[in-house]
C-alpha cells in the first residue's frame, strides 16, 4: 500500500479537512503514516491566519525538499502537496518559492485530489479556484475503523467561509463566502460517526453560529435547530460548537444552552478587544458593553457555563487606554480560558494598510499582561472544581499506566486512576486536585487507591 503523511496546521477546521483528505486518499489506496520519511505522498495542510503560521510552511517545505531528494537517491518518488489556506492565498507563488512542490490545492478543492494528483504526475498543478460546487457532497464517507481510530470525539464542519470582513482577518479571502451544509448531510455524517462509536461531536465553522442550512423541511435552519436534531441521534451524548461571532448569538441559540442537555456548558465567543474604538476599527460591529450584556444573557440561561474567547493585542492604533479597556473586560467576564495573539498584518486586509502599527516590544508587553490575567482566571476556574463531582467522558489512555483521560462538560482535561473503567464510559468523577493543565479525580464510589 502507498503511504500518505498529512500534517495539519492551525485551526480545528484544518484538522477536520486533514481527516477528510485522508478519507479521499484512502479510496486511492493510500494509508496514513505518522512520519514523512516513509511517505509516498506528503501533504501540508496549511494556515494563513498569522504571518508566523504561513512562514512555518516554507521552513517545513525546505526540509521536505531535502527528504524528497534523499528518497529519490534511493529510487523512491515522493509527491509534495500544499493544501489549506496558504495554498489558497499564495497559489502559484508557492511553487515559485519552492519548486519541489508538485501540487497546490485550496480548501474548496480537496474532493478533487485524485484527479489533481494524476495531473500532477504529468506536470505541476495549482487548483485554488473557489468553486461554488459542494465539495462535501463529493467526499467519501470514512470507514468505521478509520472513525474509531480517531477516537470517540469528532469534529464535523457544518459551515465554512465568512462574510464579516473583520479588518485584520484573511478568512473571507481564503475560505470564501459563508456556506452552510444542508441539515440532512450533517445528520447523515453524525449518524455514521455515532454508529462507529463517536459520542461527542464539535460542530465547526469559521462562523458556526451564522449557520443557515437547508432543513429537512426545506426551510432554512439555524444552528440551534440543527443541534436539537443532532441531539436525537442515538449515541450522541455531547455537542459543542466553535467558533462563534457575538453578532450571531441569537436568542434561540442562547435558549438551547438552557434546554438541550447534550449541549455542553462551554462557549467560545471571540471578542478580540475591549475598547469600542478598536472594536469599530476592527469592523466587529458591536461594542464592549453589548458583549457584556450578551454574556449576562448567556449566563442567565446557563449559569454554570464556561466562557472562552480570542484576543488580539496591538491592533493598529491601540493606545494604552484601549488596552486597559480590554483588561477591564477580561476582569468583568472572567473567562475559563482564552487564546490571545499579537496582531499580525495580513496581505490584502484593510488593517495591514494602516499607518498606526504598534511597536513589537509594546505588543509583547501587552500580550504578557493579558495572558497573565487570563491565566489567573483559568487557574481560579479550575481550582473551583476541586471537591465537585462532574461527569467525565473517558476518551483515551492517561499519561501513566492505570490512568484514563477524559473531559468535563466544561472542556477541562481530567485524569483518573482506574482499573475498572473503559474508554467511552461517562463516569461521575470527584475532582481532588487541579494541576496546571489537567484536573485529577476519582470515579465516584471508587475506593481511594492512595489511602
Ligand atoms: N471567526 C472567529 C471570530 O469571529 O472571531 C475567528 C476565526 S480566526 C480563524 C481565529 C482567531 O485568530 C481570531 O479570533 C483572532 O483572534 C485571530 N486572528 C485572526 N487574524 C489575525 C491577525 N491578523 N493577527 C492576529 N490574530 C489574528
Ligand atoms: Fe475572520 Fe472571524 Fe472576523 Fe470572519 S468573523 S473575518 S473569520 S475574525
């Protein structure tokens, strides 16, 4: 059998795309390998969101060129493919910078991989059209064994692209306009996953709460209605969704957090900044207080919900006072976790043209302060779990023999010592200790092994 090595960078949507590309290539006789050294086909599934992410790809390609040459000296051919958002944004430029690349394929074209690989054998190819046809309708379903090998938690992309055009962001250019998969197609995929043993699904989209897919009654369904339908799929115990935009957080979706037991009490809702001036310059289309009020509403519907967010520090024109507003918002909301980034100018985005770029040293300082504050809140949130008994879905072997690892409803990693439980079980666990990245607990009713 031929071997393929897929390396995905960036967001969870790329992880999902990488899996679907593996499914497409599985139909062409490729099996996956964890290392590039023995791969006949190496595919980099790239990310363009920040400069560093894009830069990493070229560094990696340089190494792979050497590997390709070494394999050739041994009489083995290697096909090198660049997929994902760098492929979309830079197209033929990639092959100009790194001629060892055989094929450049954008995120909307990977269902055409077999035909493109055949073409690549006759000469180098670039396919970065953003075609209107539905790639999801053309993708082969993964085999039950492949699903299980990926674990009992799965990602399912339900929405792609973005029409919001935040001033800093490349997504509308690399992933194209908003598109929602039809409900029936998503249900069929989730049913297949559940039949193979998946219990926990995370619905993905660049703007997942803008979901507006064709429903099973021919009408347009929003995300809340889609999740209510998925909650009926036998075996699906946990549902999450990411990433959401505050403007699309409607009342129906908030009510789902109150009413739908399978919908986990966790919400990732990026705000980016806490200053109204910066939010306006970012084209986020809401104020900091509107965000605070939204959070109040969500907490009223589901008081124990864990909140998470994304922040950008050093957006052009961000003053000390603007930054203090961001810290104030973080203090007010107290997130259970958050991602934070230094602003990175992206070619083709309006913010990259602004002349008020913030000094790198100041960005470093602000990022450190912001991360320190978020980390304090994260630790407080995790320590508050000690003594509580929560349901944990056991997902995999733990760090040490005799341990199993899983997640709380609040998306915290938990390790338990157990000789009797199995992966796939949902157990009530009493949390005994909070480490820096994991909680440690004991299945309720189980004797204290250390006593
Ligand atoms: N759709 C989501 C939203 O509305 O916030 C975000 C999707 S984006 C893939 C993930 C995160 O990357 C953003 O929330 C933002 O914090 C960060 N990001 C995007 N463009 C960036 C840039 N030019 N510089 C730094 N961070 C950026
Ligand atoms: Fe990018 Fe998210 Fe803004 Fe869309 S809503 S442009 S994906 S940051």
